[in-house]
C-alpha cells in the first residue's frame, strides 16, 4: 500500500526528482524547536538546514540556507547582494512567495523559483531540510543540493548567539 504524502511533500519530491536529486523523506513527530526536531531525527542541530525566505528591497525574494546552529549575518548578506535593506517577511507573505508554511519551507518545489544563497557551513555531507509539510523532513547530499539549485555559496552566517 502506497503512503499518501501531503501535497507540499509531493511537490518537493517531484522538483527534486526533476533536478536529479536523491532525497529521503522521513516522517517525524511534532517539534517545537529546531533542537527538538534534531533530537527526533537523531542528528546534530547543525545538520538541519534552515530554509529562510528573505525579502529584497525591490520586492522580490530569495532563499537563504543556513546551518541550524547559525543565524543569518545581515551585514554579510547585504554586502554580497550589494543592497542596504533586506528583511524576513511575515509568515503569510513567505507562504504566498513559496507555497510553503514557515517551518516547512524548502527551495525545492517552491511555487516561485527564487535565487538561492547557501552558507559555506552546509557544503559537504548529508543534511536535513524542510520537506514541504509539518512532520516531514528531507535528507539530501548538501553538495548535490547546492549544485542542483545553482545556489551561490558564501559566508553569510554567524554563530547562534548564546542564550
């Protein structure tokens, strides 16, 4: 019997297949944080890649891929893009831009293909990222993902501040 996956997961899987990417989708219990999701998946938080939607000052969007134990370095990202203003949009705006709810976002299968910028910290080895629906995660080789997405690889993150 085939398992029926949510539409967002199916869209993500189809895009990955069209790009020649091998991915493994796993179902996991609900998680209230990235650290909790990592524990449920049996991986370190830095192996979860946050797919963030960033709004450009011209009104367009881009994806930023950051290791789970790091945060966007706004000065580095602005310098890379040659702009003085970028922002994280509200959840409803991110949904409209990608077709994915916050916490499930992935560049794979986005309803609009935006440019992708990946932090140097994710290049190499298997990573986990949003799979298009809550309770699902996708494992993929980071180098192949970066290549398939034609992502710009750069130093665009800083360590997570101590709490």
